[in-house]
């Protein structure tokens, strides 16, 4: 049941959950909400407070109102449904055995990130959580098959890299916080491509030298987009440096070995592997063993220990059954 705080009708009673969503909270709307909550909430009724804008202010209002839980109003639908299910003790809306739903939820969340503007950090956190949850519930190959059917090349690529990163984190027994961080970096790594002209991004053939020069600006563009927007230095490094190689032959800064943090090296491995196994308009996908074999020959460029650790993910990612797309 939906109620307007300003319609002066009595608040409903006997609800299993109360959710409030106030776009611009001020003293009067908060006072009205407080009043409505007294009537609508029983002693054990959970209350979910959705806030717009600043997290600090939203959480302050939530505490003041005695909320059971607070979330940004822009939280991805799948996570919101999960929170509602947790609070009411109902079965989660996204079934653990529903890979297609996971992939669709991740795609919607990613589309909200990849707009050409800097995304809110909360949006990226939501998307990373969806991908990590999917990695727990399905095989990496199933994820790759689902994502391969998406029509947008860049969405497909970033979700492929994110799925591989989540699987890699699981293989390396990362704790949840580190797994979340790695997946987030993978989702963001090509954010700068959101400002590259579509004619170059989706060109159905190899790029010319000038086009390649434009394309190769995407790490710096992404870094500039996200700098000063609440992302950690390490996340910014993933975006800026994911095309750097240990021998200094990468771009944009020509970094060498120790200058490239581990998390960047991990994303780089997932990124290169994804590019090799993906079908592009101008190239057929390589099989997982062929792709991994090529990477093993990139001696001196990729971290050999991490590449060895990536083998279980690579060999679980056989794409021979991937559907044809684009
Ligand atoms: Fe890239
Ligand atoms: Fe990439």
C-alpha cells in the first residue's frame, strides 16, 4: 500500500514492513513521517528508510527515525528486493538458481554506471555486489554465456571482465571486501570508453592508427572522470593503468613492474583474457585454452604467479558453446 505523507489520511496499520522514500526531507516531512510511523509500525515492524543525496544525511535521518535499515533510493532493484526479503523473512526475489536474472540485474546496474558521466559510488557498489553474488551462484562459463548474448560490445566486455574478476577473487580465496573491490575495479576499468565516439567503439573492423590513438585515451579519460568523486586511489589506478605491462610497454604511463599494484595486474589479466575469448565484429572468439596459451607467451608482460593462479578460471571459461552475437 502506498501512502502520501501529505494526504492527511490515517496511516495504515498491520503492515509487515514500512518503507519511506522522501526525495527532499525537511523538518515538516520528517515530522509527518515520524507521526505516521507511530501509527504504522508495531513493536516488531521493520522499517526501511530510502534516502536521496548524501549518505551521511540519509543515515542520520534513518537513525533519528529508528529505521531498521537504510539504503540509497537509487539502489539497484535486485538489491532492494533482497533487502525487503531479508527484512520480511520472505524468500528472496532473485532466486539463487536464476542465472539469467543475475545477468539482467547486473546489466541494468552496469547501464546506470556507463552513462558518460561519473557514476555515484553507491551505484558501482551495487553492481559489484550483484556480480559477486552471481559468481557465488553460477559457474563462470554460465555467466560468460549469458553476458555474451548482450548486444552492446562494451557492456558485454565490462561484465565479462567483472565476472572473470569475481571468479578469480573466489579462486584466490579473497575475503568479501577484497572480492568486492576487485570486481568493482573490473566493472569500472573501461569507464573512459563511455566518452569514446560510438563509431570507433563499435567499428566493425580493426581500427586505423588515428582511431587507435583516440581509443587508447580511454584509461586517462576514465581516470579524469572519476578523480575526486569519492573513488579510492587504488580504484583510480585500475582505471588509469589497466593497459600497463610489467616490461614498460603498456600505456598511458609506461609503468614498470613494482609501479603496477597487484589489483591492477589482476584486472589486466582478466581484461586481456576477456578480449581474446570475446566475439567481435571483426574477429572470432578464441577458445579458453588458446587464449590462455597466448597469455602464457606474454613473458615479462604479465605477472607469472597471478597468471598461473588464473588457470582454473581460464579453463572453467571455455567459450566454445558461447552463442553467436554481434
Ligand atoms: Fe581498457
Ligand atoms: Fe577492457
